[in-house]
């Protein structure tokens, strides 16, 4: 075994993050590591990469054995971590990023030798990154940035790669490109720990799978002997019951669009959303689905058409106009566009509706008490109002954004890819909270490329293509067979649709 850990434990006060975890990875093996948010995966990665010391246990990496590593010693022993958010220098070119910290030294200066540049160019070709070497890292797509991170690891002769949610921000085409590279690394003898919330992805790519829950290993099995249901049950400790959406009587119209369009973007958008309804919107990248959300929330303007919110004309110039009219947005990129990552959960939850005292000053005690109720209501883990979002998992970060709009009293809630980067347990909780909002009279617009998610939550679905709504499907017809021709504008097969749905 290239990497072996035995009996790892780690506690943070009363919270025991790891409880005697064992894991081992062989050369030429892709080892899947899955678990719900809070299962201990991130803590395990930090221990294996030397970021934190375990309380007990042992680690073997190559010919080295000991109780703990440092980041420097882990790198020297050939272990590299590739995270969901690449740690690149965006203003440096591809070669400089790969060489960063590895440049040759001459007369006290750092420089890249011709031999080094040639070696980097060859590695970039190996991982399938065909951009010119002078391209800045910041100009790369998310998939290309992942490939650049892999190139950095290969240049450092890393034999063990830990890949943490590498496809969370990638489309289907980009995922398949990354899978080809990962399989190529396996063929070259690399040992890979692959962490993902996508169960089908794990089963397709990995040789063996370890499932964690509550800081422990609860399942270890060859991937070819597992299925999605077995893994999900192990992850959350029980089966997820199928959710049904029985027909319900809807309330008054909440949102009405008539012929809404832009000079370049949306065209002739007409839709109705009622109180108590969950309306899904789907389509390929570039179809205009996220642009629709930005227009409704006042981030982008529209030039043509009419929007009515609860029967009155609505033409927002700024998100503050949307908030005043009771509209909330859970954006696709919660870290960039929704959360203040360095502030507390309480600050993030109450941001859209501040808790003030009689004199108009912020009432910090009421702020914490209010936030605590929402943290409890949405089962945020850990249940702290003081913790910052950057210390929370993706699912719990998403709950904070939803809590913000619930606290603000939003009567229309727009969710753009609500379960992206969220594990199956948190996904079920989030979708359940959204359905409850609709049951309480909220009007919900869910934008998603996940057909299974739309089947679970939506009352009906609008399909967009080229900035237009090209079809409407009732609950019984939210299927690939019905969505595919509308989304692609042709009589196409499911495999072709999956390839294009990026």
C-alpha cells in the first residue's frame, strides 16, 4: 500500500470528528471516499495532508511511518491535494503556476530553466491542457484549472493524489475530460483518493469505496459490488423515502411575466408563478435560465415586457428593490454571490433584515436569538450562530442562505442550482425545506439542470433554449424523454443530451 492510515482519531472539544478511521490506498487504484457533510472526510484529508495532527493513530506513506505529517513532509513524500477551489496564482501563466516554489536558483534569483519549461509543457500535454503556455491561470475554465492543479502535482512527482470534489463546478463534458485524465494517472501507477457527492460518478470511476458517517468508516467495498442506494443508506444511516408531490390547490398569482426581453439575452419570456407553487426551470448552459434569475432579482435589467409581483408593476433597478418586494435569491455560486465568508452565521442570516433596537441600533442579542431559531429550524451543523460560513460544509452554507430569505419574510424565492455541491442527506433536507415553504404559501422558482431534483420538487417545469421558454411540462412529464427534445431543439437521444448538459 502506498498510503495507509490506522486508528485515526481527532476531537475538537466535545466534537469527535474522527473515531478510529482506517483507510488504505494502493498504487494504480482510485479509492472513493464518500459521506454526508460532517462525516469527517475533510478532517481526514487534513490529517493525511499534514494540515492538522491526529490525536492518535498512525500513518504510512511510502516507506515513511509515523503518527503525523506536516504539509511540507507530505509534499516531499509525494502526496498532493487537489481541492474544489484550485489554489492557483491567477495572474501567472501556466508554466509559472506549475513551477511555483520549484524554480531553479541562480545567483540568488528564481528562474525557470529551458529544461523545466520543456518538462512543464510535456506535463500540460499529458493532462490534456492544450492552452498556450503563456495563458494566465485566471483565464482558464474551472475544468482547465483542475487540470493545471493535476499538472502541478505531476511535476512534483506526486504518487498519491487526494481529489476533493473536483467536479463540483464542472459540466458533463468537462467531467468526462477530467475522468480520462484521472484514469490515465491510475494507469501510470498513481494512488488516488477521490471524494465526491456524485454517487454515480464514484461508482463509474473508482475501484473501491469507503463510506464515512459520524467520524467513522461504516462501509468499505469494491465499487462493482455497490449501488447508489446502498451507499446513500450507509451515508445517512437510513433510506431516503421517495417524495411525492400530490396536486394541490394554488393561491393567487405571485409573479407574472409577459414578453420580457433584453437586447441580448432573454427574449419574450412569459410565465406565471402562483403562491404555494414550485415552478422548475431547466435548459442547457447558455439557455438563459440563470440570466432569468438575475433579471428577477434586479442584478440585470430588462428592456421589453412587463413584470407583475402580486398584481403590481415591478421593474427593479437593484437587488434592494427585489428585497423590498419580498423576493429572495439563492444564487448558483453561494460563496461568491451570497455569503460573507468571514462573518458569523448570525450576521449572514440577518443580513437582509437587520434586528434593531428601539433606538435603531443593532440588537446583537436579538440577532443571535433570531439566527439560532433558523439554525435549529434548518438543522445547520454545527448548530452555532457564531461560526463563519467558511468553516461549514456546502450543504450547511446553503441552509444559511435559505435561512436569510426565510428570516426576511420573502414570499417569492428563486433558487439557482440549490443542491450543487451538496451531499444527498443535506440535499433531501434542503428540498424538504423548499417544499415546506411552498406549503406555507411561498412561491418558489427552482432553476436546475438536475432532472431528478426537478422530479422530486417541482409542480411543473419550463424548458429554456436560446433565451426563450420553449416548452412547459406538467408533473407527469418531467422526464428526460420529454425535456431532451425541448432543451436541444432536436429529436436527440439521452446520451447526446447528457453530453450537452454542462
